[in-house]
């Protein structure tokens, strides 16, 4: 039973860590870079 409680606590901690990362500035910077890269790739592809 202790193993089950440990796994549940670990899952809760991982879930909280995931939601905390979504609000971090690094998350938004990476997302913006990904969108900019996609836009640049689309622009280059449209020139060909």
C-alpha cells in the first residue's frame, strides 16, 4: 500500500511541476522560437 501512495504522490508532484513550467518565461520563449521557425520555413518554401 505504501508503494501505491508513493506513486500517487509522485504523480501529483509531476503534475504540479508540469503546470508550473507552462507559466515560465522559458516555455513562452521556446514556443515563440518554434512559431518563428515554422513561419520562416513556410516563407522559404513559398519562394520555391
